[in-house]
C-alpha cells in the first residue's frame, strides 16, 4: 500500500474518532452524576498529531475541568442550593467539531479516491 493510502486512511480514522467523541459528549450533556462517581460521564476531545511518514495520529483525551456546577433545583441530585454537577460541554463547540470532522472525513475520502484512480491508471499503462 502506498503512503498516499496510509495518509488518507489515517485521516479517515482521525475524523471518525473526532465525530465519535463529539457525539458522545452531546449525548451525555445532561449527565448529573457527581464528580468522581462511578458511571459519571467525563467529556473527551480528540487531539491529533503528525505521524512519522505522513498522516495523523488521533488520541482521545479527557477535557479539564470535566465538570461544571449548574443550577437545577428539580434534580434529585441537587444540593441545598439547587446546584448539580454536569459535564462541561459547549453544544455549539461540539456541533462545530462534528462539522469539522465531516469535512476532514470528506477530504480524506477524496484523497483516497484520487489515489485509487491514479493506481488504476498506472496499472492500465502497464498492461
């Protein structure tokens, strides 16, 4: 497999990881589990770095601080003042991350398709 294919595939994998992390954050935006409790949701984000030989390496990391105190007196987990712990997730930033992941996926897929077409042309010239 040529390096173009490896680079494009690493881009596809990174974009998929970004979309998965963002979708998980949005799905758990209303989690009111106390900080440190078993099963409490911890927001994640994907950091990318250049891979040796080309492409990218994606790694999901925990967002710090993971929790935010919000006012929700109706919650059964609310304290005396009506405050509960919720994940510190910005829905606008998450939608932006999802759109960026979609664009990155599309570009990586286009690069994969172009590399495939070039390989087919090279094989046709050999024949």
